């Protein structure tokens, strides 16, 4: 969840580290800190965002060619200067940054206190750095060996980088359950939580695996060992991202930029996978597992947050088109409830970052039961991509805004391709109908482009209702997950309480809340059980509720009774979730901006949830 960046080489470290923190700030922004080594370690920390750290460093001595830096999302200990990273060992000779949670920190801390250690912070990180120092001093071993022994004693997840006065030419990095990427330059090394701080300097990267320790020495070839002291041969990969993808490109916020990137990101998610002329649909990453999926007793989709909503759309798609039973599970619950999983099951894990801790744990549980595991994620080389048997990348490109937009529609696109491929193999729909669906999917990016032009009305609605306390989002069938996603977006970035419900379930409780102050958003395309949705709208109007409806272009029925209608192009029912989600993304965005909220960095949230 936190952001880690480190550098060792022959350049000044602090500009690289500060820029890296800015790139990683979407992972956490409660506090920030930096350690620079130049003879001795100088450490500076501030509460708040990276810009606060920048201001603090203006008149500080920060020269040095090795350093580590961190932007924090608080877990152990409140957000303050003392709890901010980096953390010193008691002798002040070792500085450490950490992402993750050391679960047995209390036991380790008690032992260290008994040995005379004093602690300044409430963090589990300070326990770890002192444990490393204690082993280094008492066992009289090299620092990397002390790190290896210490990590063998901790329980939990971690990504760490260590800077030491006694080893001025070396950084030590290690991970378990939390991502770390090493960038390889000319006689220099970069370390970060993901590739965003690295792509500017080198395309050559190594993704550390769980329980691996990297020793990065200036001017020397780096080495990787495991906690069990096994030597590993690193696999160097080439980054595919471009620097331009990490910039706002003239937009005020990354979120709006990413909303407007959706025609491209959806097209990129389909590229090479669909041919509307021949009707061919193919997902290269699952070809070897197609027969396994077709023979599966059921498909289990596991995910969290927005990815879970995409999974719900996937359930409707796969069951409707391919006629295979699907269950959708919150990974955070699935992993703890002793689920029934067999070798006949196929598990699909969905995650934008590919690093979601609960989803990774659910994957390992399902693997232990013999299930086939497929992944859908956006980040090449991510932990989920490496932990699964096969799968597909969404190719949405970097998503910096904490509230997911293009990643959601890309995930739904890939799930649509999967459903179509399975239907093609099973013969569950006629060929002519299959061709219609494929061709309509191919036309979707142009229809998304059309939806994006509809901005004025959404801004008007946002101005009118930016100060309400509650919103209700309602949809049926394929559009129920859209209602959930729309409500989540509003909650995430505007801090307005919002709930998504199946429209028919409104009568079983939420209708009691409806009055003249309650905006109710209906996803109401003229498809499926349209008449039932119209009836639900009338029920809301009868209670003086404010109706904002997403409708098919040319709709007249809903237009007569709704307060506001936002039109989307006519499409197949199974593609409506992609089109309908975009006005809801924009509505949440405009309300958040008008309320003065930090759209890209909403309070208490972070982009990649790598802690449990």
C-alpha cells in the first residue's frame, strides 16, 4: 500500500527519490520521508503529501548518491512525523523503509525491549530494523546475512529496502507478499514498489519473487538469494510503459485523463484478440486451459472492490452466453471461510495492480486445493500474473487515479472476450448471433467516444446535487453491478454516502429513505426487463425522489418521468455496463471537484491494497 523508492549509483539521489515518490503517491499519502547517505545517513520526514516533504527539504543538506524514500499509508501507528518512514535502528547506522505488516511485531518488540532497545515510534517497521541490527551486531555476520536471518523470524508481509552507513555502496532489498521492482541502469540501481518511478531511467527491470533478497552494490553485478540462502538467477524484463502514460497530459486530474483514455484502453484490451470479419476470438494466455474451463464444474471469480464489480458483470456474461456456472467471491472473505474447492473448479482472479494481498492469499488457497487459477490484471510481471497458471492482461496502461475507471472497463472487456470464446467453443449460441455480438463489441470504442462527449448535463446535475448527503443507485440484470460501481465511485472521491441496489430490492428497505432530498440514479436502457425498471422509477417518483436515469438514445418513456436523463448509444445488453459506467464515473468526478475533494488521492484510500 505504501510507496517505496530507492537509488544507488553515481547521480544525486534526492531528485530521483522525490520524483519517484510523486509517481508513487497514489499508493499512500499520509506522510513521506527520505534518507540520504553521504558519510552518514541524513533522514527527513513530514506529515502529509510529498509536496510537504519537498518544502521541508528546501534548506536541508541532501547531497548523496545513495538513498531511500517512502510515502506512507498508515497501518501500525497514526500518521505523524515519528511514525513516518524511513526508520532508524537504535545506533542510527541503518535506515529502513517498509511496505506491509509484520504480524508478530509485538512479540519481537518485547524481546528487543528486554535486550535494551528503546523505540521512538508505534510502527512494526522500527521493530524490524532493530531486529536486523541486533542480529548483525551479536551474530557478527554480514548485513545481508543479518537481513536474511531476521526475515526468517518475522511473520507477515513486507517489501523493504535498507541503507547502511557501514555499507555505503550497497542497498539491500527484500519482499514477501508486497511488490518490489529493481531497475538496472549503467552502474546504478533503482528500487520501487512498481515500475512508475523507474521507467524514466531504464527499461530493464527484475521483479523480486516472494522471500527473495537482493544485494545491490554500486558498480557491481547484483545478486539475489532466498531466505533459505539459495542463489537465484534473476530474470530481466523489458518495461512496456512509456513516460507519457505517467503524465496528466493537460488534464487537471489523472482520473479525468483515464476516463477519456477508455476508447483506447478498451481497444487495446481487444487488440489481437478479436476479428469482427472472421468472428475469431482468442485469448492467448488461456489457450492451454480452454478445455479445462469447458470441463469445469464451475468458475469462481475472486476479486476486491471495483474488480469485484467487474467480476459480477463477468458472472452474468459467462452464465448467459457460455452457460457455465459462475460464483463471484470477495477475496477477503473467500480466503478465510474454508470454501469448498476441488480440482474440477477454475478460479479467475481479477486485480488492476496484480498485487492485492487478499486476492493473492485467495489464489494460494485455491491452488492448494488443486484448482486451475487464471488471472486478469493490468500490470505485467505483477504477483498475480506470476502466481496464476495462465490468464490475460487488460493492457489498459498505467492507472494512477486511486478510483479505478479505465481498469474497470478493460476488465469487463476481457471478461466479455472470455465469455464469447467459451460460447464459441461450446456452441451455446447460434453462429449468426455470435457474429452480431463480436461485431458490436468491435464497435464499442467508438460508442464510448460518443458517450464521453456528453458532459454538459452531467456537470449541471453535479452542481445541483453536490451537497446532498446520500445517493441511491439502482439497476437490474447486467446493470446491477453498474449501480454498485457507480455508488462506489461517488463514495470514494466525493465522500457522499451512496448505495447500489438491485432495483427490485429497493422495496425491501431502501425505499424508506426516499424523499425529495434523495437523488436516485437508475441504469435504465431500453433492453431486458425495461418495463420493470420503469415501474421502479415510478415508485421512486411517487415518493418525491429525484430520478437521474441512464437511458438508451431516443428513449421517450423514462424521459417523461425522470428529472434528468443521460443518453448512451444503443448497444447489446451485455455491453451496456461498459457504456453506462462512464457517465457515472464523470458524475462522481464532477461532484468531487465541486466539493473541493482531492480526486486522485481520496482520503484514507490507496491504489494498491497490499495489506490485509
